[in-house]
């Protein structure tokens, strides 16, 4: 579990970020948590959203695949993997497919 507290002085928004990893499913679920009752104004959308204290805001589901799983998915959809670009620790991959 990863937890990060954020209090932005400029906006006064108080949120925390929480990330939970389920190794059996290979999934990371990420949430924002409202740390107080608050209304957040989104000027660009001309909207205001109200959040209760401790309200979870589901932000992301990230699925983790092995390179073999990525290649099998490609093969199942008639795409061929021609390469994987990995980070220096080989934790993440950008896989390159051709039809």
C-alpha cells in the first residue's frame, strides 16, 4: 500500500493518494481520498464537485502483465510483438506490435 498526503495551499484542497497492489491478480488500484468535507471547483469545466470526508475517488486500475502474457495477447488478436522497450530496472515495458 502506498499513501501520500497532499494539502495544496493555493487551492485548499485536502486529499490523500492511496494505491493497493493485488499480486494474485497483478492489479494496482489507485484512489484519492478526501480528507475533509469539501467542494472542488473545476473552472475549465464550469463545475463544482462536493466530496465528503473519507470519500474514495477511484482513479485508476493498472493491470500488470508478463512479457509472455503480452505476446500471447498479441498473438490472439493477430498482432505480432516486434519488441519491448524496458525501463532500466525492467519493471515496465512499452511493447511494440505490428499487424
